[in-house]
């Protein structure tokens, strides 16, 4: 999966773990979006989560880009 912002594509990495109770969205230093979730979380829920939180994800991308410029 990818998210497009400012004519750039950002990869989305989905990591399903058996021990997670919650779903976490992080933007790493390599500007990949990492989503950690429970093993049984359906894909449509993850897609809806990305769509609903797109504004916040873009803010996290901007913060990481500022950190890497310094």
C-alpha cells in the first residue's frame, strides 16, 4: 500500500502481531508509515483507519521530514 502526498509516494508497512491489543500508526525516519495491529484485524478496518487519520499521518510525515533536514 502507498499514501500519496505532495506528489510523493510513501510506503505503508502493515505488521500484524498476536500480542497487540491496539493499533498504532507511526512514521519512521525512512519516511515509511508503519502500522502495528492485532493479527485478527481485518484489512478493511486498516484501510478505513488510514483514510480517517490521513490528516494526522501527513502531519507526522512533515515532522519527520523536518527532523531529517537538520
